[in-house]
């Protein structure tokens, strides 16, 4: 996976987070559709963490192969 695709996926995940934040009812955040929105916020956060770990592992791999 190249760097451009990685950045694009991170941007899409951030867009999903922004959309789901608008769906949360902050008066009752654990009731109704707000629960789904909170799950919709956590899932892209996990995806971003995985993408950043993958990107870091690729950088390490390139340094090891370069030696």
C-alpha cells in the first residue's frame, strides 16, 4: 500500500468521525442513535491506529532492508 492510499484512508476515516460526531445527542449520549454514532466514531479511530502502525512498520522494514 503506497503512501497516497494510506493518507486517503486516514482522511476518509476522519470524515466518518466528523459525520458521526454530528449524529451524537450530547444530552443522552448512550441512548438510541447516539450509541450507533459513538460506535461509528470508535471504529474509524481504530482504523486510523492500524493504518499508522502499518505505516510505521513499513518505514522500519525499509530501514532494515537498506542496511
